C-alpha cells in the first residue's frame, strides 16, 4: 500500500511572494497614485475616510442607539469597540474583494505581456488597501486605550488572525498540508 508524504508548501509560496516584493510594492504605489490622482486631498482623504467611518459608528452606537454590552462596565464605548473590532477588518476584506473583481480588467495590458508576473496582482490590492485599514484599526485601538479596554487584547493572537486573514483573502496556497510529489511505501503488518 502506498501513501503520499505530506509536507507544508508555505515556503514555496513565501519564496514567490518575496521574490517579486519590489515589483509588488512598485505596483502598489502606482495604484495608490492612480486612486488619488486628480484630487488635491487624495492622500489626506485616504487616511481621513476610515477615521470618519469609525467616528460615525462610535457616534451611532454610543449617542444615538446607546447600546451597551451585557455585564460590561467599561462605559459607553464598549459595544462600539466590540462591533468595530470586527467591522474594520471586514471593511478591509470588502475593499480588497471589490477592487480585486476589476483587477483583471484594469491590468489587461500588463497581463498580455509574456513575462509579466501576474501572480503579484492580488498582493498589489492587499498592499494598496493596508494604509486605510491601518488608520481605521489604529483609531479603534486608540479608543480601546482611552476607554481602558486595552488589557483584554492579545496582540500576538491579533497578529496571527491578521496573517491568516491575509492568506485567506490572497487566495493563494494556504499554509496547510498538501500531498507531495514523492511517494513512499509503507508496509501494513
């Protein structure tokens, strides 16, 4: 009876990503310039928009709806922070998926080139959306610090969740076990 050897294929995927890192960063800056071109406050708006979104959600949940978590004594911001800890990453996922849908159309000229590394395009979209997401997440973390809720956050776990989220959004080979090409024979006794 033959079974396949199982191994982790993450190093090959990581090598591919890091080999094209310079090109990926170049295209990411190109995308940011393209998005902000034609407006005087493009880069400012890119950072201001997530802050305004977070502020609007905080205002709605604290002043308008006045929703509190059951058993939470952290004040009026507890529920808003609870919702925003999931909503801000979802806004990032949504923006990446929406831009990714038009990715092939906007880069059709590049993709037709025989030597163009088309596998970097999902990474370009991921990197393009990170600055706005980082501003939004920083605003939520500042609100957590101001309300005294920072003690309940596990930073290594948060970083692990973000890495897994990026791998899931990227759509590349996940860090899971994949059958290898080599086979070995095992005797069943």
